[in-house]
C-alpha cells in the first residue's frame, strides 16, 4: 500500500490522530517529537511508519459516536 493510500484509509477509518501523525512521521523518516509530546499512540504509529507497516492501524480506530 502506498503512503497516500495508507493515509487515505486511516482518515476513512477515523484512526487516532496521534497514531496517524506518528505513522506519517516514521514513514517519511522525520525526527521524532520532543520527549514531553510523545504519546503511546504516536510512538506506536512512528514505529509502524518506520517499518512501513499498515497492519496495525486498525487497532487505533476511534469509533464514531452516534
């Protein structure tokens, strides 16, 4: 899955924004956030992005409220 397709899919599924930001940063090999700004969601996303792994983002979907 390409970067564009993965990001579009995460948006469609309403994936946690911190996870998405981490995944995108890791995928693009950007520097990590400052230590005090790192959340578990961001950290996991960053690691998945470094590996270009798209298998785990479904675990970070935020259910839409009705």
